[in-house]
């Protein structure tokens, strides 16, 4: 039966395209892609020729109708973005919702995702994590957003562009305090992959020490807020006395 396959593609290293992803891309009737030229290069590397449907922020509804037309004709469609997992800080969610509403199956072909890759190399205690994605570009809005996240005990995952990474880390230190740890990961799976765990107070100096450290695509993971202060000894003594009185 015709279905929509949501296919994760490599973040950089083409070897990360899963065998199943390659098979699905080879079998579908059309591929809905964020940037058709970018996806064409991936297909060229696989020796594939496919009809491409452009799906970007500004035409998702119209693109979804084209996807539905292919499905109605009896062929499956794959949805991809430029890198990583579609619909994660990328277009795709509206098209997926439209296809679901029309009653077709939507199937995951999971794989690379920069947020998950960064979390996996951070070494921070696994609890929950919160995917924040891109922060607002303007400082006031960015700080306001960060203030809302300050007490969160979950690890926080941010995407950032190279031209804003220094100011972003300065704001992270200002809001979360200089002691909190951050993972700075750049160019994951690529030739110049690098990642470091630092105290937020050291992060700007680390970036400024070497221009190469400010190049490429970044994921920042800030460790969650420490649990609230444990009870002090006196409070524990009083609580024990009170509990002893309970029936
Ligand atoms: N959908 C993608 C995913 O699953 O990760 C994310 C798309 S979003 C438009 C692009 C952002 O993801 C970049 O600005 C960067 O923050 C992050 N990113 C993508 N590839 C990366 C890589 N190889 N290394 C580090 N960050 C990356």
C-alpha cells in the first residue's frame, strides 16, 4: 500500500545513510525534499534518479498536495530534509500531518539527528532532555527564552549557527551561571568533527582561542539544573520526630 516514508539522511558522512534508507529511496515513486539540488547529490551518490518534489517552509501545503497526488496514484513517497531527521528544526511536519489526515500510513526510517548525536557524546547523566533547537536571533528574546529554561533539570539541546555561537554561549553563561557544564559539538560525523565539555564560564574563551573552533555547524548541550538543595540535618531531624508521631 502506498505510504509516506520519513527518511533520515546523513549529517555529513554519507556512510551514515542506512541500508534501509537507501532501499526506500530507491523504491518510492517520488521524493519530497527540502532542497532538491542538495538531495540530488545524495541520489547521485546512490546512482538513483527520482522525481523530486520541493518541500520548504513556504510551500508545505502545496507540496503536501503533490505528495498526496503521488500516493493517490498508488506509489509511495519518501520525505527527506537536507541533513538529519525531517521535521526536527526542519520542514516536514505539516506535510506529515496532511498525509495522515488523508488516511495514509506514515512510516519512520530513522537515522542521523544532530541533537541525538550530540547527546550521545556528551557524557551527561541520562535523565530527560529537552530539545530547544534554534534560539531567537535577537538578544532580548534569546535571554527571555533562556530564563524560562534556567530551572529545568533536563539536559537542554540547542542548535546554533557559527556566526552566533559566541554570543549564544555568552548568554548561556549569563543566564545559567558559569559553573554549569556545556557540550560544544561541531561538524558531527564530518572531517573536522570536534566536541568538548567545558564549564559555561570557559566556553567563550575556548571558542575565541582558535578560529577553527568557531567554524561549521554547532549543537550545544547544557547540563540540566542540579536538583534543589537536599534537606538540611535539622529539617530531617524534625521530620523524623513528626513522622514518629503519626499513627
Ligand atoms: N533535521 C536536522 C537534524 O535532525 O539534526 C537539523 C536541521 S537544522 C536546520 C540544522 C542545524 O542542525 C545546524 O544549524 C546545526 O545546529 C545542527 N547540525 C546539523 N548537522 C550538524 C553537524 N554535522 N554537526 C553539528 N551540528 C549539526
